[in-house]
C-alpha cells in the first residue's frame, strides 16, 4: 500500500511537470523505479527465504516448487540490479531534464565506455534468463503432472509453451554472443527486430504461465472441497502475479524517453511481486499439506487392506479418528510455522477418506480383469 | 448482514477483483507495447496523440490499481493475507 501510493503521488507530480512545462526531471522516473523495483526485490527475497526455510524443515516438498523458489531468487536479484542500472544511468546522463527528442537513440554500451553499467546490464540479463528458465521448467513440469493425473491432452498449450521458449532464446542469442567481447548490444539499432521478438516472447510466456495457473485454479475450485478451493484461489493469485511481473520485466526502465512510456508498467513491480509471492507460497504449502494428509490416509488404508480389515466399518472409523488426530496436530504446527490455515475439519478428512477408498476400489476393479487374463 | 448476503458480497468482490486485474494487465501490456514503438519512431509519439494516450493510460491504470485492485485484494484474499504477520506487513509496504 505504502509503496504503491508513494509511486502514485510521485507520478502525479511528474505528470504535472510534463503537462505544464513540456518536460520532466528524470529524477522522478528514477525514484518511481527505485521504489517499485527495490520493494519488489525485497518482497521476492523475503518470500524466497520463507519458502527456503520451509523446504529445510520439509525436505519432501515438491521439486516443481524448488524451481519456483529458484526463479523467485533470480527475479529478486535481477529486479534489484535493474534498480541499480537506473541509478547508474542517471549518473551517466548529462541532461537531467527530459524534453521531446526527435532523434531515436540507440546506445552502444561497451565495457570500455560505460564500465559499471555494462557489467550491471550483463549480470541483470543473465539473471533474468535464469529466472525465466526456472519458471518455465517449473510451470511446464507442474502442468505435465496436472495433465497426467487427469489423462488430458492440451496440444495448443504445449505449442504455445515451446514457441515462447524458442522465440525467447532466439531473441536473446545475439546479445549473449557479444557479452564475452565486452559489448552489450541489446539496444543496438540493427537488432531492433530481435528486441521486438524478445518483448513479444516474454509477454506471450507471461500469458502462457497465467493460463496454466488459471486452468488449474478452475479445476481446483470445481472440486467441492474447501481446501482445494483455497489452493485454487492461491493458484489464480499466482496467475495474475506471474503475468504482470513477466510484462513488467520487459519495460526497459533505463531508457529515458519522452513521453515516458514504460514507466506506468514499471511502477507496478511491488504489487505484482506481492501477489506472486503470496500466491506461490500459500499454494505450495497448502498443496503440500493436502498431499501429505492424503498420503497418510492412503498409507493407513493400505495397511488395513493388507491384513484384510478394511471391509469392517469399525476399522474405517478407527483410521478416520487416527488420521484426524495426526492431521489436526500437523495443521496446528503448520499454522504456527507459516501462518497459513488449512482445512482440517472432520468433514474434510472424511471426504479425503471416502475419495481414497473409492480410488482404491477402482484400482482393484481395474487390476482384477488383468489377473484373470494372466490366469487364462 | 446475514451470511447469504455476505457470501454474495464476497462473490461479487472476487469478480470485481478478477475483471479489474485483467484490465490492469491489459494496460500494463499496452504500455510496454507502446514503449517498444519508440524503438521504431520517436517522432510518432512526441505529439498531442502521444501525450493524450500516455495520460489516459496512466489515469486508467492508476485508478484501477489504487481504486479497485488494492482495496479488494485484502477482502478477497483475507485468509492468505490476514493470518500471516509477514504477509500483513508486506501488504502494508507494497
């Protein structure tokens, strides 16, 4: 709230100057970006640390979430560095008053002429690529698992996923090739179409990531269980956050243009990071808790099935009670550790139990004809 | 307010939040697209059209974010934000 409101006030002052004096001071743009990017970096860093601490206590956590943790760390690092790049750009810029400029400027940034700026830009770019790749791998593996469990095939979404990755890598290759020769050619005039391709691919990737989370959210909320509905809500939150943040990362805040297009998107870094962090963190913990409870129930049921007691209603009641006790204990510990509440009501546990018994019965029915075929 | 009305209010809030966030994403995307046009031609946007476009985009985006998204964020996701001290602090600072 504080960062977003401060950005709005500074932006209003900048617009006033821009409208009435036909120019604006670049310091306003730098302050807006610094507030937005440093706050975004701090939020992602704090959430990354919380997620990492949770992984240390629960090493059985999902591997997909590890990729999201990595992407949060890289994104936090790159946003922080982008803020520094803007500061550095201001120091290097001779004119602090930005006025209409008829010539398009394509700066050639080399280590010899810009030194620190070249180094910062190169590290920021590599860090952004690492964040993109981690988030791409995480989302693709999450969606693959989702499709596998539901026996679904979504060809169009896979095409979008691989097309966005391919175009992203194609667009970034020329800049990466020139980094060892100490030249940052991303803004070079001859690479204009690569730059446009880069922006299109990042925006389409953001939309792809968002679609995946929305699809999963809709499927979770369609299950009439409170805990699944909550995971669905967090998934939707992650969708909004990830799409917004992806778009923001291509806004190139260090370019001092007139009118200052790009500044509007750059000023929402903190909001996007907050939404993405809270969505991922809550979703990871709730989904992992649900998986843990279902694993516990399945284990107890399988043990009872092996000794042939599952058929008795008394035994099912016993398992229900045991699982409820363990679940309540685990959920309370989780709430103390993370602050996230999980639905551990008697009704929710009973629903899990009924679902798993049904799944086991279906599996048994599928296995019986196979055994008969083998016997004949 | 009885529980049914409260449920309906929450449901409406959620829809408002979803549609407003989509508008926000569209305008942020449009800003990035227009900023790319600068690479093609600076002159095209140094006009009254560019000025009006920039101002209207800024007004809509900030109004949507500060008027709808931020206030409804806490009511729609109060379970996630309200129960963790860290989330509550981050919400205030973001």
